C-alpha cells in the first residue's frame, strides 16, 4: 500500500467485478457535473471520453482507471484527484490545476498540459510521450528525467527542482 496525500493506493492492479457483459455507461458532461455537485466523488473505471469539461471543479475526484480520451479539461480543477491508470491520451489539460494529483501509470501521451500546475503531483510510471509541458509547473512532482525527455518542454517549464528550463 502507498499513501500519497489523501489517497491510499494499492500497488497491485485494480480488479473489478462485472455483473453483466454490458459496455460501461457513457457519461455526459452534464451528468458528471450534476453527480459531482450532489456529492459523488468516485468515477473509477467510467467512460468519460470526448467530454467538454472546461473549467469544471473536480477537486478530490477518483477517476482511477477511467477513460478520458480526447476530453477537454482546459482550466479544470483536478487538485488532489486520483488519476491513476487513467487514459488521458490526447486530452486537453491546458491551464488545469493538478496539484497533488495522483497520476501513476496514467497515459498522458499527446496530452496538452501547457501552463498546467502539477506541483507535488505523483507521475511515477506515467506515459508522457508527445505531451506538451511548455510552461507547466512541475515543482516537487514525482517524475523522472526519462519521462520529461519524452515530452515537449521549454524555458517556461518549471522543473521538479523549481528551476526553469531543462535539467534537474
């Protein structure tokens, strides 16, 4: 077991039990927002692909194993969120707040993270191939140099050591 901020994470893959062979329910942006406002925080394994969730507040949400492929989360507040093992491929997270987010083994391939805040985020094992980290704040993020090398960065990117530009 691993405790990261408010999350207690099992290091073994999550096992789910399905009662039928139906495809997971496809959520809409409206139903997701409504459920969150009513107090729901657990959206693990949900199909949330291609949703427009710009500027939505989803702080503390559990999206573990969810599919957010090609969703628009520009300006969203995902602070303290569990995004472990989530498909965020080609997702827009520009200007998103991902402080203290748990993103272990998440797919962020081709993700637009320009000017996002990933301060104190946990990115161990996350796939960042082709992700855009220009202007992203990675201060104190748990991420290694190989992961950063797979992504696009620039002088405005703040590295885990708090310095701008490339290098640790």
